[in-house]
């Protein structure tokens, strides 16, 4: 959905705290994103071992085994879940435009509301080390992510690490949308940054500050209207709910949740 399944999204998971955990759900390697259902997600521990995989064979219509763990996906996700107790949803993707921006030295520029949202959540960068299948990279990845929610793997693609699935969806949607705008703007300007409307540092700081009230409802000007003061919309929840409804219409609820 939202072009992700066609443009190279890779891994999305959610974690749970268990006596022998934490455990997290990961997509089964080799199964397409338009083929994933609730029953063919796999549960793994921080060592990358599959746990509690007792799904009936007749419900696994593609992979009848216990599932396949993609090592680079495990390396990235387990590193973040082990280091960040506040993170329960991690999404890494290879969206074409986001991966293209990851290959530039200037990264995401503050050219749009979506980019400002990404910056407001904390954006960090991790140098390219090749395929992410080496466990020795984990400490460096975690150190570069630090307490941020957004991480650009240079020459690779974005990661969002958030408290909830809804926030992870929101973050990745805005992350990739910001990159799409930027690619088109740079193309329109012939790659010349001097022809781009770039906010100065003072303006950018104000833009990021405004994002603190991004979800705020209008308060009105008279006393009766003031009762709505302080109401904040659940933007992440609303976006995720719409994405879920869209997926249900496209693939059918019976196919998704079985």
C-alpha cells in the first residue's frame, strides 16, 4: 500500500516483552508484501531464532515450513530492539527515492512539511558498510541512532524506530514522501541547490518547533470555542486506520487476518 509494496520495502516488525524475550515479528523472507497475512509472520528472538511457530500447515499456503529469517533484517531489527526499550515498531525500507537520497551527501533537506516532521523526530545517519549481515555493525548502528526515531542508512535506505506501529507507519510515510518531493525538486532545478528554496537555520528551527503542535485542533476565537483548547488529533492513528481500511478493500479482510 502507498507504493511501498512496489518500491522495495523490506522489513517491518513489532516487539513484545516475554520472559525469554523480547520477541519480535518479522516478515517471512521470500514472501511478497502483497502475500503477507497474519499467519505467515514469524516470531523471532534477539538471537534470530524462530520461536512458538505452531501455525497449521494448511494456513501457510506459501511457505509450509517454519519460516525463513533474512539475516540482514534480523541484524538491523534485533540491534534496535535490544538497545531501545521505548521502541516497539521498526520499519526499514528500500523506497527508490529514499534510497536515492541516502546516496547523497546532503541527505534530507528541509524542503517540505514532511521533511520537517522527520527532522522534528530526530534524524541520524549511519555510514554504509555494505550488506547489513555482520553482527559487529550493531553497536555502531545503535550508537548512531541514539535516541532518535529516524535513521538514514547511507547508500542503503531509511529506518524508523517508534513506540507504536501507527507512529512507525506515519514516520515512514512522511520520510519517503519527503524524499520524493526532494528528488523531484532537484530534478526540476537541474541538481543546482542554489535554485532550491532552502530555509535558513533560523527559519528551519521555527519550522521544527511548529511540528510540536502539528496535531493540534483549532481553538476558535470566542469563549464557546475555547472548550476545544488542548485537543490533539491522533494523526498517526488516523493515518494507520486509513491504510488498514485501504488494505482491507484491496486484499480483503479474510485474506489479511487469517
